């Protein structure tokens, strides 16, 4: 079973969620962990691809898009939007609205929750789904 961390932000908006995903990916990279960021769609993946280069002055977060094939990718951080096509990594940052179909492939999953009511409602449902599946759950107020 995976450990699922819910990071509850005091800020609202998808941009806050994406910036925090970048910070989390950078921290994991510095700890030599491989990371996959799963987004809801191609547009969000491409936006995050750009944001990882610019979210903080002086940061360097090597990454690449892993849209159709994950084989042959050597970057420690990948971004993708296709369910079930995630590379084997230590951390999945889930920015999609549903839990990953391939949960067993990840020892850790991060869910990022903003102060928006819709986001909180979706996260409550995800929390209940993960708990029903027997995963270890942690919540962090940021």
C-alpha cells in the first residue's frame, strides 16, 4: 500500500496548486528521488512543463514530458497526463481529479489541495477512496 500525503494549501486557485507541485518536485529531486507529475490533460502538462523552468529564480529542475511513451526517458522528473502510463518512481504528484489507476506502482503519492471549495470537495472524496483501499494517509497544512 502507498503512503498518500495531502498538502492542504491556504491559497486558492490552480496556479497555487501547480507552483506547490513544482516546489515539491524540486525538493524530491534534491533528495535524489524520481518523480512523476500526473496532470488532467495535455494543456496542463505543457503549462507545468514551462512552469518548472520558471517558478523560482535560480532553480533547476530537470524534467521532460512523458505523454505517449515512458520508455527511454532518463529525466528524474516526468510530466504526463495519460492514466496508466506513469514510469516507476518514488513519488507521484497527482494533479488529476481522480486517483491513479496504477496506485500499486508508487510508494508515495502527493495530493495538493487548495482552499477552493470544489478542490476541497474532490479531495475529501479522494481521501475516502484512498482510505477504503487501505493506503496510509497523512495531511499537512501548508
